[in-house]
C-alpha cells in the first residue's frame, strides 16, 4: 500500500510520538516531502489543541467512521439489527451495539471492563438524544437481571428494547467514533503496562500499525473485541488476551510493508486467542467461539468494503 500524507498524519488518530514522526519522515523519501509532512503534522496537532480538543476522532470524516463501524458491526453481528441486542449464553452481561459493548445488571460487579455506559455518555456528548428510561439506566445499570429476562423483554416487544435497538441502528458512525476515541488512551495504557524492557517495542509496533487506514481498523476492532489487555482481572492462568498481549507476541515481518505488518498482527492474534481458549476454565467451553474469532481475525489481512 502506498504511503500518503492523509494516511500518515491527519487520518492517524493517535498522539504523535517521536517514533511516529521518525517513521513518517523515513517513509517520506525526500527532504522536501519530509518537511511538508512535519509541517502538516504540527498544524494538525496544534489546531485541535487551540480549540480545547486533543487530536482524536474529529480528524476522521463521518463517512470514514461509519465505514469502520459497518466493518466492526459485520464482525460482531453480521450487520443484523437482531444482534445489536445480545446476551451470550453463560455470560453475566448484555452485549449491545455494533461493538457488543458490555452492560452489567444493576449492582452486579464483573471481571470485564464495562463499556456501554461510556458509550451512552459519548452519544449524549455527540448530540444524540437518549430515551428517558435509558438516561436513568445509564446511572443505575442494566435493568434486566439476566439473559432470560432480557430475551423475554425482546420477545414481548418491550418498548425499552425496541427503542434501544432503534437508537443503536441509527448511531453506527457515533459508535465507531467512540471505539476510535479509545485508541489514544489505550496506546498510553498499553505502553505503560508492558514490561519495562518491551515498552519501546510495543510503542513502535502500535505506531507502525496505526500508520495505515487498515491498521487503524485492526487496532480499533481488536481493542473493542478483546480489550487492551491491561486489566489484571482479564487473565486466565496469569496470561491475558488483549491488544498488549498481541503486540508482545507479534513477530516483526521481514518486509516493512503494511500488508506484512497486518499479516504478522493477525498471526499473533490467532496464537493469543488459541492460548486463551487453552487457559480458560473448562466450564466456559470457549473452544466453541474460536472458529468465529479466527474468522474475524482473517478480516485483518485483507481490506473488505462494507
């Protein structure tokens, strides 16, 4: 994939580290092009700060955010509105929206990071009006205590589940922006959590992958799919399965091309997820999910238009 200024600067949603600047200049080929890239980067970085906003999803056009959102929805629910409201068998939480954002029942703690209330806050901040019942539930928690009650409400055409599905259907772009918005913070947390001797390596690998549109999709999708890998609670037998663990497992390709890096990431993700299944408690029967997980990882290797 050829390098363009848009792919390497304005479309990159991450804070611009020294490593990233060096990478862009290295790819620039000529001194004049390097100067032009650096000037554009500095301008793109300073303008948002002047308005009180940091570099982030506002640098991605709404149509591009929706494109990524549709791909994530395809991965999570085959772009079927039915799967915008879901609750997996054996899990203690609902999985909602294009990213199957986690929502625990009221007053029920869980080992996985809860993301749906933060999505609701993002939607409100983007000017989306929430149904009154959902504004209340945003503070109190998922009103359905378990999977049975949740699907019973859907089957009975409960007005709350109906309004929730409609909300999630019409906010695909905003949900994608929410996922992308988490990349800069995840980048910092992942580097800080990595073993000290591996931090520079992890930082570089994250930065390298973020330099192409497909790489941004891969990072955003996997982060939403299996998390950052920084939570001590998200471990089986002391081993995690998040983005940090994939970056640590990744074997750098011989060829410094976008395709080679994406293939390397996909191979590492497959190994990490297979290890998770091996380490998981037997009663969870996670092997049943592995074929679907691998199918999702295959989308990282080639571009697919929605």
